């Protein structure tokens, strides 16, 4: 999530399939984006420790107050990679209450997502059992230190490919870098991919999360970008960005969408909390 280096661009081609006539009619504008990646290259160790992060210039969006604390994203999930899974497999998305999110504050700028943008947190994750706690840390930092209404991103993905509901997608994300996040659907891959390898499971989880968003909001996959394509930053790290610049991540997203509706089953309440607890226990 920290950033300071420049950036490249990307590519894409839209897919048409049965339920995706919406794709052509769907909105396609705005600049793709990512939000924060705001902590520079913090040398924080895996786990739940705090850590000092550099200040950031930010502008808190102010618009219609919305209670996104209880926002529930409609069930809709995805299959796994073209080479790894059955086309009809359904992914799981942990609801905010399952991973222990705080309530979002009121406010934020309303948006209609029309671009796909990928971030990393910029902090080494280490063992995946730290992931749920890291999302809680991210949210606390964004709200308390940066003054934002909520965690900056819309969906999060851990090393095992688990997907987490973050900010309400109808509210623009936030960033400490120099780009306008309006219209961007932001996906956060937890970890520092300038220092860590990107596991296959996390890459496929990111493809699933992005395909879900593309299908649900009729977003053209040609809008896919990394944070560094939009601002002066190294985010989302070399190991992750390589899959964006090569077209591999887009290929996976398109393959998932080509099968039909992309679904994520919401895992909420006590059942979802138990699943998240199992992740934190190292399952």
C-alpha cells in the first residue's frame, strides 16, 4: 500500500456471453483504480502489530451519508481458474461481520463501478492465518489515522484465495496517491508482492473477485489495471503486477465470465465467523 514509483498501462477485451448483453450497454468510463496502498513500504512484520506509516495527502469524499456497515453484497461468486476448476463452482465471500469489521462511518461519494483496479497492502503477510487480523488492522488504520469512512477497498483476497467483503461497492474507494478513484472497483490482495511470491490460490481468488464484480456491475475487463497504472506507486508489487501486464489475470477473469453468471456465496453470522476463526487457527 505504499507507493512511490511510476507506472505502466494495460489492455483488455470484453467478453459476451448469455447473461452479458449488459456488458455492452454497461458503463465503461472513469479511470481504473485502486485506493490506498497508502502505507509506503512499511517494514512491518506479519501478524497484528501496529507500525508507523508515512503521512498521506488525502481528500475525504463527502456526499450522501450511507450506513455501509451493514451493507450486504448480493450472493454471487465464482468458479476457479480455467485450468483448475469446474465451471460451475461457486466461491465464498466472508461478510463484514464474519471477519470482525467495524461499522463504516456515514458519508462517502456514491459511484457506479465501471473499472477494475488491483492493489496490494504493501506489508508482508507471512502465514495466511494473519489475514483476517490484517484486514481489521487495515480498516482501523484507514479510519483512525487517515480519517476515511471505512477500509479503502471493496473486496479483499487472502493467500488461500478466500474473499472478504470490505467497503460497499456503491461508495468510491479512497487513496493516498494522486488519482481519482471514482468508478473504480478496488480489489486488495493482502501481502507485499515486491517481497513475497504470489500464490496460485491468491491469484485465482483475485480473478474470481474481479470476475464477480465485472459480471455484477457490467464492467468491461479491458479496464483492468494495477494501482501503478494510475498513480506514482509500486503497488500492487512486481509479483502481482506481472500477471496484470502479461494479460494472465484478465485471461482468467474472462474465462470465468465466459461460463455464465459468476457467483459468490455469502458466509455471514456465526457460521462465517467460525470459518474465519478456522483460518486464524491455521486451518
